């Protein structure tokens, strides 16, 4: 009996030992695998610890209010700068091609030692991705002192106002932190803001929430679609506005001038000309060109038998341009969305042109060219031009003048170059 008891104890001790060894072995294995994604060193002396494997995958997710989204378990990232120097790192998110949920339906929030207020993913700076990546978003940049540690919490959810169908709706992404020494992904807008100081006179000026180039410049040249362009400015949504700077194009604005409606852009010969130019030269680049609102301002005042349109009063009399398109009581004109259009008198004024001679402005090219801004109707329709002396002027719509198309590039393009004539910004196309 005693011998049997000893044998039983011996067997139990062996099983316990095996169990402990198995547990230790499993723990070591688990720790080893854990380190594969929990401790990622990206630049030699910057250590990054992720709380998960960095993949974000949601299929038919439940939409959440902001309060509910902020209450979800975050993806936590701990970053330590073990370098002896100050460093900068950025948090990126790759949005894969197999995603069917639009970025304007997704909310993000980042808090902790750095933060991003709750916003739509579509409002975040992005560049077009490569391969199976549709876009790469730059969610956050952080400066680190030597040996500093920061922790951030990252949350992403489907906005509560989104009503999903019964079809499969999928969001697939991957997030990661990189040292800016390793990789700094900047879109066109970010490059322009980095390369140009914001000034009050000649250079890049801030106008409301937009930016415009003003004066005599040499660093706003772009090569796109095998054509030369000048940068007019940066729109509030990050799209970049260009004006054609290539070979001579000419057209009338309209083939008749006897009706006040002949100042309308929407039904004009010049719009037909621009649409044809787009089809022949830009159709293959359509996905890189944003649909934007263009202003054919037909707000007006009438004196005797003459109509003065808003652009005339603002830019010839009051010298007070605007980028807003005033409401109009006319059945023609107004604000409409196109892929291609023309510069307005207001934009030419913001860029530094006046009714005086000016050959020291990047919009001066020694030729008369049309704007899309009506100025007057006095038995004949008249629209604004930039004339060959660099002045804001106007002409009858039946006159044959130069045409300088205007387009807007989407807000996710990367570029190379410096913008100088000899080294223009070259848009990277995928």
C-alpha cells in the first residue's frame, strides 16, 4: 500500500513538472511571438510598442455615435525616442483597395500625449498609394526630445449617420509609425506649404481658408498631363488649382452678344471649347482631376439700360475681390461644378493684377485671355479678360481671345521637383 502511494506521488510529480515545463515553454513561445508585433524598431533608436497586430478589419460594422466610438477599446501605441537627438515620427494608415466603405463615412480620434480631435478620415491629409493600397493617410506627427516616451490611443469607427445596406461592407487598413528620417509622405499641398513661407505681398498668401500665389514668382510651375501649368493656389480642401501655361489656345467666348444671357458660361462656345480640350488632352488623367465649383458671377445692378455685374463693381471700382460666388437672381450664371473652367477676375485680382499695367506678375503673358466673369451688358454682352498689358479689362464675348484652362488636382497626389521653370513640380501618377 505504501509502495503504491509512493508510485502515485511520483507519477503526479512528473505530470506537474511536465505541466510547468509546458507552461514555461508556451509562455516563452508566446512572448517570442508577441515581440514580433509588440516591439518594432523602425529607425535604430526609436522603439515602438503596439497593443495589437496593427491590422484594422471590419465587415458590416455597426455604426456608432461619437460617444460610443470614443468608448471603444483603443489601439494603443507607445513610442520611445532612445536617440540622443530630437526626433520626429508620424502615424500613418494604409487604406487597402479591398475596402468598400468610403473614408467620408469613417470617424477617427487620437488622444493621449498627442491628439487629433474627432473627425472624418476623409478630412485627413493623404497620398495615393501603390499596389494594393488605395491611399496612405498621415494621421499625426509628433516631436520627441531625446529619451522621451509618449503614448497615444487611436480609435476608428463607422459614423452613426451612415445607413449600410445588406451587401458586404468592408473596411481594411493597416496603421504604423515611422520616423520621418525613414519616410515622409507629403501630398502636393503639404509640399507647397513646406516650400513657401506665407507672406502678405509677393509669394504664397493666405486668403480666408485658401492660399493663392501672388506677384512675380518663379517657383509655381507644374508639369501635368504632358503640359505646362502655373499654380494659382491651394483650395480649402487641399486640392491644388492650376492654370494652363502651354501652347496658344484661342476661342470666342460666345458666337452671339445681343442677349444678356450670352455672358453665361454654361451655354457658351468657350465651355464647348474647354470640354473638347478636356476630352482630347485630359480624359486619361480624369481620376487625378477634382470636380470643383466655378463661379460665373451674374449678380448684378442695373442703371438705365446698362447691367453691371458683381465682378465689375468689385474689381474695377471697389478693388475688393472675393472667392465666394454671390447669389444671383438671374436665371443664367451662378455657381456650378465642373472638371475644367477659367480663372475669375477676382482670382486674377487676388493674384496681384489691377486695372493698371503690370508685366511683373506670373499671370502676365503678353496676350489677352478670357476669364469667366461677366462685367457688363449694354445691348452687347461683355466679359472680363486679363489683357496683354497685364491689366484687368473686358471685351465683347464675340472677340477671339486666348483661352487658359483651369483645373484642380485632387488632394492626394505626390510630386517631385522644386517648382522652378527648369525643374517644375512633376505629379507622380499611378
